[in-house]
């Protein structure tokens, strides 16, 4: 396949092998994800004005942040098309992270023999 100086082959397609329709589809996905992230940001700000208890406000904010982080990881970091092994490593990492975060709360009542 020969390419011209404009980066397109003789059929007019991009030299990298991407069909223009496929590029348009990817751009639409990125724009949709961007709009979803902006909408979730607006929701986060709107929730901050609600009269929620501090614990509930944190839970809602973390839930929204988790959705936003998942969108970024899946689409902008291209993890949506990764193999199952990547997901297994991600789940194991998330479980260990949750355990590490919960560990101080679980051991707070038990001082392990340390007296203050």
C-alpha cells in the first residue's frame, strides 16, 4: 500500500489503517463520555447543596467519583477493551485497597496492648 504525503493511502483512508467512519465513532464516544463527566460534575456540585448528613454526603460523592473514575479508566485509558486478566488484577488491587482503608477502623477499638 502506498501512501501520499498527506498521510492517506491510494483509497483515501488514513495510513494508520483506520477507517474515517471508525474515527468518527471513536470521537462520538469520547464526546459522549466528556458530556457524561461534565453532567456528573454538575450532579456532584448539586448534591453538595443538599441537606445531607456528612456521612451520606461523602458516600454519595464517592459513588459519583467512582462512576467518573470508571468512565475515565474505561474509555480514556482504553481499559474497556482489555483482557480479563487486567480486570482480575484491578479487582484484587481494589479489594486490597479497601482492606487497607478499613484496617484502621477495624483495629481502632483494639489497641493491641498499647495503653494511652
